[in-house]
C-alpha cells in the first residue's frame, strides 16, 4: 500500500470519527432540550411539546399576551367558547398555551383547524400526570383529583418559559372585555400573582352545598392541624378564586412559587391539611397558603363568579352580566349542561364541534 493510499485511509477514518462525535453530541443536545427546564433545571411537566401550531393572523402585532387554558376532552366545548370570546373581543396579539392530555389532542386540533379559530395563535402541550405523583391523597376521590389538568396553573413558568407575565383562565369562563386590559393590570411590587377576592362585590356570596356562604380561609384549610397553625394565618381571612390569575412570572420564578405549591401538596398527602374541609378543594388551598397576604387584587368586573351555583339568575341582573368583563360559571351548573343561568351568553361564543362529538345538553332555566 502506497503512502498516499495510507494518508487517504487515515483521512477517511478521521472524517468518520468526526461525524460520529458530531452525531452523538447532537443527540445529547436534543435529549437535553427535551428533558431540562430552561430555568429550573428540572423535567418539564409535559411528555413532549408538540408542533407550535401557530396561527396565521398576521394583522395582530405588538406585544404578545400569553394566555394559558386547559383542555379536557369532556369539556372541550368550554375551551373553544372561552378562546373564541377572548379572541373576538380583542385586537391584541394573544397567544394561547393549551395544556391537555393525549386523548384530546386530535379532537382539539380538528376543532381549531376547521373553524374560525384556525388562525388563532396557539401551542399545544401534553400534561404529564406523573408530575403529581406523591402529591395527591391516595384515599381521596374528589372531582379535582380525577382531573389532573386543574393543577396546570401551578406550573405557569414551565409551560410559558419565554414570558415575564401571563394570564391563566379556567375553561368555564367567557371574556366580554378586551383581555389586554386585564393583562396590563398592575401588580404590587414583589407580588407574583393577582386574584379576585371572594369578599368583593356581588360575587362574594358563593354558595357551597352544606357550608353556606363560603368566602374565607377556614372553609378551605383545617386550622386544627399543627402545620397550618404554625403559619399564623387568620381563619377569617378572605379567600380568593384562582379561576383567573394574572401572573408575574419573573417574581413567580424568583420566589420558587411552583416548588412552594408542590411542598404543600406533598404535605397534604401526608397530613390531610385540607382534603376533607367543607370546600373539598385540593387546588385552591395550596394557593391560599403560598399567596397569603402576598397577592394583588383583580378588578371585580374582571371576574364575576358563581354563575354555576344555585340562584345565580336571581343574584345577578341581566344588565350587570352584560357589563361584566369576565363571567365565570364556577359551581355545579355549567352553561353547556342541563341547568345553568345565563347560558344564552355562553351560547353566543360557542362554536359547534365539526366532529359532532360534543353537544351542549342543557336546557335554559334563566
């Protein structure tokens, strides 16, 4: 073998080795990007981020307004109506982050792509239910524990890592005002979130079956537990509703809010701090603890609540409902169900399911 051939062979072997090293590095980088949180160094709470599915509405420019909403299969019509109301009532550059489960992705994409929402900017993220492992009481079977997506709001900075501020919306809302107004609401210095107080205006009369008027901490937390006592919180402190959240994600990250919420979830799984209280909620109590006297307030008209409770039709007048910026059907009765007040308002924003799977089943009872 001539010296020239030896040199060529050596060059070929070096080139092959170089390509193998590059390939391995690229694979390692890809694995890192899929596994690591850009700011927290922990596994992201979704199995795999799907293609962004960004819409094509080029007319909407300016600062992006991130809005996170969850999409459960049995309530998908609610998500569509909520998104439609936000989109149609604002000219702002709204970008939705939709957190869902594997069994809903195809249905959701079809509904969005085959209706007038096809140009709405959005991305879809699959929630990894393993994230809740060890954080839920094993012997408790409430509505909330069977719906893991309700905890997505705890992980706002991980789902929207590029944003400094964001809005979270429950799916059973209709937005009648311009979402930019809510987004631009000022939070007090050092506050990571703003909520609507349960003692504000007409929304304060939230009825929980068997508990009467429920609007303070004692309905959500067991103040006989030592871990709760040590916090020194006043039991009669006004609670708040986390169905609408304005989040300062910079403060959320700096204060490790997500980790604090997870701590109380884990402690509750061990000590039953709030699972068996009158409110029977496992979503609201950790937020009440972490944000005790450390949150800003939302304008009451931007979160008119309890439309899904008994007597809502008598509590609110039609002119008041019309003037509200955001309506929330929290409670047992949903506007797509059988008996709900002001379901005609919700109907205005509902877009029929092109697959025919989802049908509102309620009859009007206003």
